[in-house]
C-alpha cells in the first residue's frame, strides 16, 4: 500500500488515465475529486462490496432455481443417437 500526504489542490495520478485531486480537508474528512475515463466505474468501497454481495447472491439464487438434470443412466435421461 502506498501512503501519501497531500494538501488541498494537490493530485495523485493512477496509471495513465486516473487523476485524484484533494478538494478539501475538514477535520477527519477528506473530499476527493476523481477524473477518469468515462467507461471506468468508480465506487465507494461500501457500495462496491454491497454490489459484489448482491451479484453473488443473485448468481447463487439463479443456480438454485435451475432444474437438475437427470443422471445419464436414469429412466428420464434421453440418449442421442
């Protein structure tokens, strides 16, 4: 992890395309401005974790909703010739 000290108005460049600017410091709160390519998604961590959990739960629910296939040698299984 890289730890930096920045003052309001100072910036950090990430890769070629992302520019993070310290906009304001008020007590324990830092306001950041982020300039990034239009297609790049940027989330607060708590939102990203919630979205990730919702996606996991949806994938799990979808897998549970699928009908189970009969075993290859069971009476309900069909053979393709």
